[in-house]
C-alpha cells in the first residue's frame, strides 16, 4: 500500500528514533549498563540513562540509573555533571521505603570526593560522614574501611591531623584484619603523609616503603 510521507522528514525520523529507542530500552538491564561502564562505553551509558530517566519509566531503579550515569561522567572527568548525578541518586534512593544502603554508601563517598576535588572540604566531610553512617548500617568491612579512610583523608585536607590519624588507623586495622594488600597500601600511604606533615619524617619514610611493598603484592601502582 502506498502512503504519503510527511513533508517534515525530520519529524518522521524523530518518531522512528523514539519508537526504536523505546523498544530497545525495554531490553536494557542494570547489569548490561554495568558491563558497558566496565567496557568504557561511557558516552553510550550516559545517552541510555538520560533516555530512560527522561521517559519516566520505573522498570529499572532510577537511583541506580543516576549512579551509573554519574560513574560514566566521572570517568570522562565531567565534574559538575557527575556530582549532580550522584546527588540525584542519593535524593532518589533516600525516598525509597527500603533504601539501597550500598548505593548510598558509594554515592555519598563519590559526592564527597568531587566536593573535595572542588576544594569544598566541609561539604565533602558531610558526605563522607553520611557514607560512614550507611557503611556502619550496611555492615560490610570493605565499605567500612573505605569510609574510615575517606573521613581521615577529609580531616587531612582540613589540617586536622589528630582526627586524620585516628580514622586512618581505623581503616588500617580493618584492612589488616582482612589482609587486603590493596587497601593497606593506601592506608600506609596516607599514614605516611600524615607523619610527614606532623614532622616525623623517619616514620613517614618507613610507612611509604611499606605502602610500596603492599602495592607490589596487590598489583597496585607501586
């Protein structure tokens, strides 16, 4: 059957693309988007999550979509956009009757990191402490060690070395119990900087050397 095409071909193309995207989006899963982030398909992840979020679909976790979008933006160093997406993920997850604790731990941590990069250290600390609260509730040793590390690093940026050392030691104790060489490498490195800034250069050198050993064992950037 013959039918006349619309004179505005761009409108036809837009409708076709919308229908195609809607059909394809039904097959998208969180797991698929996670794989795409791992494969460094960042632009595609950003485009897909924008489309899914704009459609108002509740088929997938909106908080998780914001987080994946923020992660993709993070890897291409779009600071403000990534931070905004992490904050949207936090806002959305907080409204859920059963909050995703792991997502909240991670997003508060990542938001804190971006605020720190922007020089807004007090804002960063607010998020680091929120991440720590959720990590304590989530009861996962890896997340808890990471949260303690971040709080310690935040205090270091503020020049509060006493509290920085306290939280660095908390992270170190957990990573030591877990035998996490990768985590220990970062803990020892941070403790080395703190010792250096406190004037104990001999101890700082020892800690830096231990950090290098842990990186070599754990495959880190020694």
